[in-house]
C-alpha cells in the first residue's frame, strides 16, 4: 500500500464499552483490548469515563500511539 490517510473523528468509547460488555459476561476469560491510534482521541472525557467503568472487569486496555 503506497500511502494511508488517517482522518477523524477518533472515538474510543464505543469499542471500550463493547469490550467491557464482553468482559462482564462472566466466565474465567481475561480480555485484552489493544487500540492502535494516530494519537488523536476525539472523545477524551468519555474515553476516560469508560476506562474507569471497566476498571473492575477482567479487562486490560492498551492504547498505543505516537507521543
């Protein structure tokens, strides 16, 4: 692929909520959500709130992007 153009908005809340829903469904499964990003987060406050809500679940959230 010669080039890739990234564009927004970049909303993480829906995917974090989906992962949290899977993790809360029970069982002995531990989940890891890996998000690769260009560094822009359009819904930062909502993303933080979603991470806090998911913090009691068997779920790790790893966000990787440029500094």
